[in-house]
């Protein structure tokens, strides 16, 4: 490894599995001190143990990213232990299959839950991160959107609303905080082979994985969490020092490929 994040302190939400876990392990391998902010204690601790066993430096902080109080406590601990924060990776996301849906059918409670985890979390975590980054006059914030935030995706309106807002918020924050040496960029993944994707996509007429990959994905394959982690590493490192306000689709070309709904 080239130690691209040597001596940098990084916080990653939802790092107990999937893309976040891959990012945490890669960041640590590149020299970062990684704070794993994860609600699930078992997966969060397992990620940290794996990093430490590989010779990396990591800490687990049990965090409910949808709770302002929980987030404040987590960042107070980061500040007490590390004294600074160089990278804020807002990765935590949820898609509630069978509950999220179209506007005329979705339960308001589900709407609020999805936005709380996918969007409010960015507000809470980034606000705390910025308190340290502004004082440092430096930092990199990486938000996680989705193809759903860039193109129309059927039957997941709460998720789509949150991810679209993430894209817009990335641009507004990049405009505001660039003057402090803080860069804000966004990754919009799609068709990444994670546990969340397996859990969230129903095996019925609304989602056919073979159709989705073979017809709608130009690369004709699923992406890997490690491929997204490499992109996050680039945005976290000084190699991307002049990127600010960018929305990068990590989707095999899905967002250039048209309507994702099946014709009736």
C-alpha cells in the first residue's frame, strides 16, 4: 500500500458491512485512523477487529445516525481521542423493501424513517464534522447517494427523495465550505453486490436481477463494495485535491441507460 491516508483521521458511518466495511478496511490499510460509526455492535466490532488484526488502527463507536444525541456523543468521543477529523464518509443508508413505495401508497412513518437514516444522518454527522474541519481549515466530506438520486427509480419514493436531496446538499455544501479548504463530494452507487441489495430487491415482477444486470447495466455485471471503496479512497486522499461538488456514478453505466421501469 502507498499510505495515501497516512496520519488522517476518518469517520465512516454504517461501516459494519457492505460498502462501508470495505471502505473502513481500505482506509485503515492506507494509514488512516478509522472510527467505525455503526449501530450494530457485532458487525461494527468485527470490522474493527479485522482492521486491527491486519495491523491497522480503528475504533468502534456504537452510533444511531438518525439520532442527533447519538451522533453528538460519537463525535465528542472522536474529538476527545483524536483531536481532529480529516475525512467524514457519510455511507450509512437503508432501503426498506416492501415498505418503501410510491407516494400514494407509502406509510408516512416509513417515509420519515428512510429520510432520518439516509438524509438526517448526513445533516447530523456533517455538522459535527465541520466543527472540527473549519477549525483545521481542511477536510474531505464524502456523501453516499445512489442512481436513485440521479435518475428516476420506480417504487422507492422515500429512498429516491433522500438520495436526490443528498446530491443537492453535496453541491450546496461544496459551494459554502470550499472557502475553508473543505471539499464535499458524492458517490452515487448502483448494482453493488452487498447484503443490503440482496435484502432490498424482491424476487417478483417489480425487480428481476437478471433483467436489471443484462439489460440495464452496460458492464453486464454486479459491482463490488471494494470498487466503491477505491473511489471513496480517492476522494478522501490528496489525489482528489481539486475535486469539489462532484457527483460520481459508480454504477456500471446504469444512469446513462434510460428508464428502469418495465413497460406495462
